[in-house]
């Protein structure tokens, strides 16, 4: 992680600790998360990931060069097995994924897509914020739990070396840009959305 990405994360140090210590994260780690809470997360995040596909495709259309487009292409490709993971878990748990998402989820998804109109520096910063928050949260779950966890597939999906490398590639793209107030605001909004999302699904 270079100077710009590191500065963004450092600027959110207290909020970042709140993400890592959120009850949803901690209870997923120790196995005490109620089944209905995980089911609620599953349906909400499935909607988010499907919206995220659209966002990544739109972001790719304004990428400044082939290197950036290649990084985003890998991110888009990774969403195919990710959605299959959701669908498999939902089938096993008897959950209907075609449910109305929360307005918070709709708003978060719409915000991401809207950043494309703000231009590449803001939009890539926002993407990095989302993926960095997810990697750090699920890596903390990985480090606190054992192999018998029922959430092994989800933990592996967002804490694997491959996902870590992807997050580093996004950081490198952010580091190309000189930090601006608009980038800081975008990063801050993602952090606030992430905390609100965890609050929503935890109940």
C-alpha cells in the first residue's frame, strides 16, 4: 500500500476498528451469530453483489488504461463464483434471495454507481474502500475462528491470498492519484455505509 491509500485508511483508524470489532464480525468469528442474522446478511449482500457487478462494469468503462481495466476485469470475473456461493448457501438454508432489499442497501448500491459520474479518482477510491473493508473484516474472522466454522466458504472468499492481492492492486491504482477532498469524502462515505450495513443485518 502506497502513500495515498495508506493515508485514506489512516484517516479512518477509529472507524476501521469499529468495523473489525462489530458484533456481526465478532459473532461470526466465535460461532454465536444467530441463524436468522446470517440469513438476513445473505439476502442483503446478494443484492449488493449483483448491483456491484453493474458498478464494476461502469467503472471499467472509464478506466484510464489497460492495466486498470485488467484489474477490474479480474474483479468482475471473481463475482461469478461469489454469486454462486451465495446461491448455494441460500438453497441449502431454504432462503429466497429474491426479496426486497433494505433502503440502506439500495442507497449504498446507488451511491457506488453514482461515483462513476464523479470520475476515476473518486470511483476507484470508493471501490478500494469497499474491498479493503471486506478483506480486513473477513480476515479478522479468519484469524479468530477454526476450520469447523459453517462460514468457511465466505471467509475464504474474502480473506484468501488472491483477494488480498486484488485489494493491493486496487491500492496501487489509488496510489497513482493525488489525494483530494472528494476522494477522502468518498472513502468516508463507504466506511459509514459499511458500518450502517453491519448494523442493519445484525439487528
